[in-house]
């Protein structure tokens, strides 16, 4: 194994790791609005939609 292959493997590994971390960050950034929406759906299904606490994006 020569240094060209080693350097390409290292670069590809760091590229995949960067892509994975970026995707995890995107999913985690979208998780709080999804949880708030799910809580609103559950409160509407339970019948107490008027007593639900609105999220920060509610006007």
C-alpha cells in the first residue's frame, strides 16, 4: 500500500464523517418543531386543544 492510497482513504473517511455529522445536525435541528407539532396533534386528539400551550412560533 503506497501513500497515495493511504491519503485517499483518509480524505474519503473524513469526507464521510463530515457528511454524517452534517446530516445528524440537520435532523437534530428539526426535531424540536416536530415534537411541538406532535404535542399539538395529541392535545387536539385528546379534546383539550384550547388549553394547549402555543409554541414560540404561534401568533
